């Protein structure tokens, strides 16, 4: 069966909106810093506070977003909750973004529309 062209376009638009939301999650500097800090090892909120110099409430709030969207997972050990980026594609996306930025840094830096 053939799918209606307008239904396909609607599905594509919805998918594009989700992709945009995905990138929006990493567009927040605090969330990006947290994700970067969790790429190689799991950490508690207190460790992130010390390492990143942010308030505990800010880190907890941003971790909730990252966890809800699937960037970060959590495991509880006693009273401690440990967070970590477990999907290797998150690392790949960040590495690819860094490569694109390196190639176009001057233009990105001077862009007045973003």
C-alpha cells in the first residue's frame, strides 16, 4: 500500500521537530558541560557541582532533562545516585559537532542569527 503524501510529510515534520528538540537539549551550555563531564565516568551530583562550579539545584534540574531525554542514565547505590552517559552515540554526536565547529569556527563565531 502507498502512504498518503501529506501523511508522510506530517510524519517527517514531527520527526524533524524531535531532532530539533534533541539538539536543543545539548544546545544549553550547562547540559552540554554535564554531558561532557559524564562521558567517561559516572558521577554524583556533588562531584558535578565541584567540577563544574554550578549550583546543586541547577545540575539536578539539567540532569533531569538529560535523563528524561535519554542522554544520561542513573543508578542508585545506597543513598547515592550515579549518573553517566551510556549511549556511545552521544559521544559520537559531540565529536562530530566539534569537527564541524573546527572547520567553520570563524563563521559560527561571527554568526549574528544564532
